[in-house]
C-alpha cells in the first residue's frame, strides 16, 4: 500500500539522518518526485540528483567519492577505497607504532594532495601526543611524500577538549584538503557523540578527516572505516644486479581492516614508493622469502664474525681451552702467592696504611 506524501518525506528525512550518523549512505539522499515507498525491504530506490543507487540498504556511490589506495585487493575490500567525505580511523595498538601510523597517514595525505593541489592539510594534536611521538621532519616530507613544508599545518592544543574543538571547526572548512586529528589512548571525551560530530562536519565539507589513535583499543565510533597499522619489515633495495644485501628498502606497513562498510576482514602488507608516490602490495610469503635470500647472500658475500674482534685484532677462540684446577682454599699455594702477584706499594689499598692522628 502506498504511503502518504507526509509519511514518505518523513521516512526519507530519517534516512538522511541515519546516513550522516552511520556513514553508510551518501550525504544527500533525495526521494524521486513520483516514487512510492513500499513496505518491502528489497525495494530499490534511485536518487535523481546524487546519481547514487541504494539497494537493500547498501549505498553504491560513484568512484569519485572514494580515495583509492592503488592496491586492487585493498580497494576491493574497502568498496573502492577510503571515503573522501567521512571520518576514518587509523589505529596503532602500541606506542611504538606511532611512527608507522604517522607514515601511513602522510602517505594518504600525499595521495590527497595529488587531487587537491594548493590546499594545505591541518594536523591537530595535544601537547602530550606531540611530546611522545614528535613532529614530522620537514625535509623528509618532501623527499618521502612530496609534501611541501608549507602544505602541512600543525595545531598543538593543551587539552583534548581544545583539540576536539579545533578539529570540529577545521572539519567544516573547504579551504583544507584534509584534517588529521591525533589522539592517544581511549579518552572518555572521544565518545560516539564526538565522532558523530566530526563525521557530520566531514560529510558537510566533503573533506576527509583522519583520526589517528595511538595505543588505543577499538571502541564504537561513527567512523565507517577503521584501519589498524603496524610497521612491517622492509625488503632490501632493488638494484640492477638484484636485491642489495644488508640494505633497507622502502617503508612497509602491515594493514588490518578492523571495520569497513562491506564488513570484509583482511590483512595486507603495503610498501610506500617515495619516487612514484604510490602504494605497492607485497605478499607476506614473498617478503619472507626475499628476507631469507638476502640474509643467505649477505652471509656468502660478506662473512663477518658474530662477535667483534678483540683489542689485539685476533679472532676469538673457536672452542674453550684447557680446564685448569685452581688450588683449594687453605692450601700452601693459595696462602703464599708468588712475588709477582703482589701489588706494588703505591697500589696498596689506602686503608692498609697507618692512620694519622691530629
């Protein structure tokens, strides 16, 4: 049975509100002029203005709505990539993963700046997070990510409430290419309501907001995507003659999908190519094989002792020498040492000398 016009508009208003909260639907979803909503959940609804099709409650948006990483398997698992107008979480489960999380966020920033040239990126954090993890190195930004120092702005807030306020205000600005908010742990203020506001501001401005969480446990948020990042072993540098043993290649990340729109789990090993400014997937077994082959070639070509040489320059003994029997306590040999073992007079302990009085 067809619904009345007022009820139909109410349903679509509720759908738009849910879209802003959950991030599963596009930002604007308008009902067709002559559409009737049936009670059947399998009814397909097409929007005339957004060119977005909704089937069985799943939104299929245009490819321009997502930021592809360039890795086919990862983009397929994320249904096209990371949403451009949404809040995305990038987690580091331990404090030592802060560098990997920041490097992955800068890699995504490099991909964004390819499309939004001339716009800066704002990085927001508290004094605690910058004191613990530090700031990105200005010269390394251009060499590794192609980011000019003036394109990356920083805002250091004394408290978390101030950082959240700055992030909400910056997320609504279209003059920024992206907003990065770095938080440590699981603070109580960063609850579902706070992430809903950030997600709604990102949708309204059509800009991505990356929430970097250091040493944090997963918890319910409004972000449609959560990625868990850790550092991965780097492969040796590639040369014309093959991998260079003992060298360090491109930075690598172990990426795990903790939450996505498609609910497809997956783990990937990505390498960031600073020359091409692009990601490249490296299989885990292939990486392990390269490491083993590199170690074998290194041992064959450059044999070095596991223990450093002694001061005289001779190699350490390959085996233990003869076992000596020391004289027992109380024997004449133990009581009467030889004269050469006696210390000289200046070397005697001071407490053995006479004590002066007065």
